[in-house]
C-alpha cells in the first residue's frame, strides 16, 4: 500500500496518490495531471478511480482531464450533480483499489455533497480518512459557501457538526486525518501548518472538535468568517459543469510576442497586462497599466481574488523561462484566457524603446521620519482586518487588498498615498492596481509593517 500526499504550497492544497497491487486512485487532483499519470506509469499501476471530496471552490480540479487521459472513473459523494460522466456514490459504498478499500462517508456541511473517504488496509483495518474540507488540521470547513434554499450558514454548520460526530469522530483515535488544505487556504480560518495528524490528537487540540454542544460548535465555527473571495463560486461551477482542456490552454497561452506585437495585441483586445515578476523588480520599471502579482507569493489566490472576470484576456510579462509556470498557476483557478506573453521579458520591451513606468519605494526608516515630521500623511494598510486589529499604525486606514475593487473609488487622484502590508508583496499589488486606475502618486513602504515597527522601537 502506498499513500502519497502531494502538497502545493501556493494553493495550500493537498492531492493524494493511493496505490495497491497495481491499481491506483487520485483524490482531489490539481489541474495539471501529467504528474499523476507519470507516477502511475513509473510504478506500473493503472489509475482506476478519481475521487472528489466535493465541488472545490478555491481551485479547478483536474478530474475531467485526468479521466480523459487515464480512463479512470470520476467518483463524487451523494447528492452531487455533474454535467459530465461520473459515479455518484451512495453513503457507505465501498471501492476496491488492489488489496485496500475506500468507503464513502457522506459528510455534508461545508457543501451538501461533501464526502470523506475512509481507507482500510488489506486486513480491513481503518488506516486513514481523506476528509476534504470537512475536517482540517486545527479547523473544520467553512459552512457559508454552498447554502441552498432557505438553509443558513448556521444550518450548514449544524449539519457539519452532525457529519463530524456521526461519521468521523467515532473512528479509532489512531486513524490518520488527511485533509484537502492547510494553513493559508481561505476554506477555513484556523488551519495548522501541519498537513496531517491523528484523529485522537485533533480531538485534543482542534477548537471545533472540543465544542461540548452543537450550539457552541455552530457559534465558534461561524464567528469571524470573512466573505469568500469572488472566484470561489465561479471555480465551484467549473468543477461541476466542466472546463477547457488544459492542453488547449497551454497551446493558446504559450504564444511568444515581440514588443511590437505585444503592444498591438494589448491595444486591440484590451487584455489585462499581468506582470508576475518580484515586487522590487517590478517597481523599478514596468509597462504602463500593468498589474503586479508576483509568482513567488500566493499568486493564484490573489489573481482569483482581484481579477473579477475569468474570461478576460490576459497578456503576461514574466521572467524569461517562467511562462509555463505562470500559465499553470493561472489555470489552477480557472483563468484560461491568456493569449500570449512578452518574449524576452522587460529587457525586450526596453530595448524596443517602449514607454516604461515605475513606482516609488520608500524605506521604513524614511517613512517613519516622514510620518513623524509631516501632518496628514495618507497611509493605507492593505493587510487583512485580523492583522490590522492585532497591531497597526495610528494614522493608517484599513484598506484590505482583498476588497480593493470596492474601495478604489474612495481615493482622490490628486492625493499621495503611502501603502504598506506585512512585508511588501501585497502593497506592491495594491500600488500597481491603483497606478493602473489613475492614482499616480503611490509610494510603497518597503518591508511593510514589520520593518516600520522595527524602526519605531
């Protein structure tokens, strides 16, 4: 028996490769599926099933392409309704993979179709359970994403309580918990950096599992939930209804364009110019109206949170050799409309004599000196509300990056704004968006809040 957790840090997502006696199964695969196919081929195994724990909202799963390429059946839990061929399993249904079995445990609450899969070894002993977004390490799934009819968030949380207590918490304490996400995912609020644990230990440390009543559980799980990112519902729909073949996405997007062709296509299509270079490099020189979301951060979730139209054409500016990585990470959250990239990167653009803009960056020391000496300095703190509440500059206005599309209109184009986040990644995203929208006087505070506080000690 082989169980491999395949963890993708930028999405905080875990897929699983399971193998026994020449047969394999994949749980919650990512969009790019060749790695699963190659793994099975190396092990002389046949992928028999693709198990989905639910209709994922935070990424586009690779179930359709993997099924097409492998011939494996796609399996969902009870109540799932898809537009493609799939097996909608019954609660308690057993699937054989070599010498082991996976038993369907319908665990609604995060979504109505949410399902966990209990793996029993060759001797029939429960070994682990793949809990999807039902049970995380340190948390449980948010209950506000898939409310139906008159059901409220509190109703879904109560359903989740029943699922946990009736299907999972009665398993042996030594059973391993393998969730779909870890810290950094917006599918929960208190997830641990650990990506698996025993059920017994989770009973001791997981705040939600320590609730003594259903009422307490509902209150604690629903308290302090921020609105989901705007792309969540769109990704869930793609996972249920289907999406474009990822190979075609690559073929369309891996279109090298010289500076002249890039500019012409941008003007003709109105494409979003997405610059994925590091924030510090971007600030020194970029194409006018380009937006910076760096590949070296949580690229895909920020794209999903900030770019509201999944079908809007995108033109990429990347470090040379990073074109396919950018396309892959865009496709993971359903952005399949990249139409090309700038061949040779910014060096080619500059060599062609094209216009270049920059964003002023100020050291934390200079910012502290300025804020102490001047009055009415406009400071924007683009961190999340929880970070702001834990500590912030007295003069800073909370303007979370997540909601920049809502608050941009509150700013005055004639004013100068100093922007900071925790370390500099999010503040440069915000500065680039504001610059593209006509707020020209933006200054990024390098090093963010941590560097500013260090200067104030």
